[in-house]
């Protein structure tokens, strides 16, 4: 059984899609594993009026359990509901009384987690009232969890951060990036810093380039009104991709602690080259899907304007100006309506300086580069491509793969990202959350690309659903005499 953690959770936006679909099921998993037992309670809030029982019915539905499931019923009995408009200052007093009551009832030691699962427009308001109305005065810990997006550019993110910091210190704020809760993203650190043969080669002397691909098969579905104001650059690059890249690029932390890891990620992001106008135009491409393969065009999706210039695809080249990475580009790409749903990192090593097997009378194909692929999702594992002799007479080489994939037992033991992240919040471990300096450097980089794109009219649509994006994404890497490791029809 896991160590029991004690806390009151107040979910603002507690009747929303995220809460029902991800947060409550993840908490139930924590309950089943024993992290949550007797000493926890949940208050769900939204403007909607509901009794505790009605809320518990909705939670039960979200868990997909029946009233006959005794375990689930015990878990659900810790849930309470308060109708609460976050802009109504007076009502925080009612919320505080309810929190104090549950604190006593379940012996919660004054520990409080305020989870803001609602529009970011409200984050500053809620944080401020939590403090001024005394909800953070309890004796235990007080932690604030916020969901992306953290602003829409550096200025708005900084404003948001200023508002939060009037009420909470940086070490009390947990900014969720659910990619950091993924098993194989966390494995980047294990692979790099747990293996001499990996980390000793992890630099520009041996690595030619690194490719990060976050490919989605689905389109915008029912989130078009949000997505059309965001686009792939803000939705995926500023957060998930920049986090992955910083884990790949950072130096070894002094110790495996949140403070040390964050310090190294920030250092890496500081050495990321922020592009001027010309470089941003050359090094980044964008795309928007048209119609094809039985899929309608992005501009014909519900709630998308017919003349939308929003990007549903981004590819780019990132350069770090530091001793470890100078001259080794990181190529990134992400998009909707692509060939398949997967996330992977391909680390392409330099080819041997001399190919001794290619002597004139030998018809051996040239040696291929070694590639270390980290499969993040849906399958989880690593693959290392090496060159080896083929069996038989003569001397021919061919690439072979050394593979490791997480087995069924490993998959079963793997918590959902939200389960892991909520657990980390209870432990007060900020390792897998985005710190403000990381967020700010990521925005400063992304803002330059956005600025350039906002000045130019894109030739959209420019890719077909089911492809790997526009031709320009291939041209971007081919210009450097390289190829994407993952290509269609290989
Ligand atoms: P929803 O629109 O489904 O839910 C919003 C919630 O906020 C509802 O419970 C709503 O209830 C409540 N709410 C709205 N206005 C107020 C108010 N004035 N006072 C109190 N409560 C209010 O949003 P999601 O659950 O989808 O998203 C929540 C957050 O999570 C957002 O920041 C989103 O960007 C982020 N997110 C969501 C993801 C997802 O998969 N859904 C993925 C990643 C991030 P009511 O209207 O009854 O008050
Ligand atoms: C979210 C984006 O952060 O990540 C979505 O807002 C995207 O647009 C999603 O679909 C992808 O997450 P995952 O875990 O399915 O790869």
C-alpha cells in the first residue's frame, strides 16, 4: 500500500469536462492505490446549484461505477459541493466555513490544494480572494494548481504570474503540463543520467540532430472555439514541446530534486536562440489542413471561421548557443489530422567519420547513422539502431534495432499523467510541473515566431489529413541535408 497523504481539495470548475473526465477518475485511482484513504475530502464548486448528493451522483457517473461498488461509494462519500461564483468575494466566506468543517470531520491537518480547473481569466481573481478571504490561513500547506494556458504571450503570462504571486509563493504554485506526467517523458532523465554510454555521447560531438514529433490523428473535435484562438504554436509548442526539449538539452542536475532539475531546465532554455524576423521565417513553418481522406477542411469545422488563418501544424528548428549543443539542431513538429497518433523523440548520431566497409569492390550500402528512438506514446520504450554484419558469406552490413518496450505488467503499473501529477502536488514535489522561469523563456521564444507569422498571410490550407504535414516541413530539414527519421511509407 502507498503512503497515505492528507489534504482537502477544492476544485474550482469542479463540474467541467476536465474534472469529470480526468481529475476525479485519477483521484479514484489514487484511492485504490492507498494514497488517499480516510484523511481527504473534496469540495467541487461551480455556479451551478446542486446538492452534495447530486454532485456525488455526477462523480459516480464519471468513475463509471455503480452504487453497489462499496469501495467507490466510500471514496465518493468524501465529496461535497458548494455553488460558488468565483467572482463573488462574499461567497468565499461560505467556502471557508465548509472547508473548515471538512477539515475537522476528516482530520485534514489544514492541508489545502486549490485546483483551478476553469478559464485562466479567473486565475488571478481566485488566487487573490483565497488569500484575502482567509482560505489560505489554515495551519497546513496551501498549494495552488493551475491548468494551461498560462497566458497567450509573455506579457499576459507575466501579468497572470504577478497576480498569482500576490497570494502564493512560487513553490506553492503547480502549473500542470500533463506531458510531464507521462512515463516515458520522465524516462528521459533515467536514460540520460543513469547510463554512462548515453550521457557521455549526449552532445554535439556525437549527436547530429534531435527530432521531437507530437503527431495527432484527430482534428479539433469540439474544442474549436478555444483552438482557433490558440493554434498549434501556443497549444503544443510553447508548453509540451518546450518542456520535452528542455529535458533533452539540460545539463546534469546536481541532484534529482525539483529545485536542481528546474535550475538546469531554465539554464537550457536561456541558451535557446531567440530568432530575429529573418531566422524565425526560415526556421519555422506552419500548416493548416484542408479537406481529404474523408475529413473536412479545418475551415469547415464547427465554430471555425471560414477564413481562419489559424495553424494546425508547426515544424521548426531550434538552436542552442551553448558548449554542449552548438551546431546540433533540434527539429520539432506537431499537428492535428496527421497520419497517426504518436509521440517520439529520435536522437540521430553522427555517422562514422570513415566508412571502411565501402571499399570500391564492395557493394555494401553506406553505413546508416545510429538512432536512439524514445517511443513516448502509444507504445512506450526505446530502440537503438546500430549497424551490424548480415549473416552469411562476404561482408555486408545492415541496420539492426535493439529494442526495449514496456510490457503489460509495466503498462498496468503506469499511472495516468493526472494521477501522478495530483500525487506529486500532495507530496509538494514540483519536479514535473512548469516553473515560472521556464514558462517565461518558452514564451519569449515562441512570441518571436508568432510576431513574424502575424505579419504574413499564410497560403492555407497546405496539407492533407492523413499526411505528415505540409511539404515545407520536409523542406525545412532537407535544406540541412537531413531527413525526418519518421516518414510515411518507409
Ligand atoms: P469547462 O468549460 O468544461 O468547465 C469550466 C468549469 O468552470 C465549469 O465547472 C463551470 O461551471 C466553471 N465556471 C465557469 N465560470 C465560472 C465562474 N464564474 N465561477 C465558478 N465556476 C465557473 O472547461 P474544462 O474543464 O475543459 O477546462 C478547465 C481548464 O482546464 C481550462 O483552463 C482549460 O484550458 C484546461 N484544460 C482542459 C483540458 C480538457 O481536456 N478539458 C485539457 C487541458 C487543459 P459553471 O459554468 O456551471 O459555473
Ligand atoms: C493538450 C492540447 O494540451 O494536449 C490538445 O490542448 C492536444 O490540443 C493534447 O490534443 C494532446 O495530449 P495527448 O496526451 O493526447 O498527447
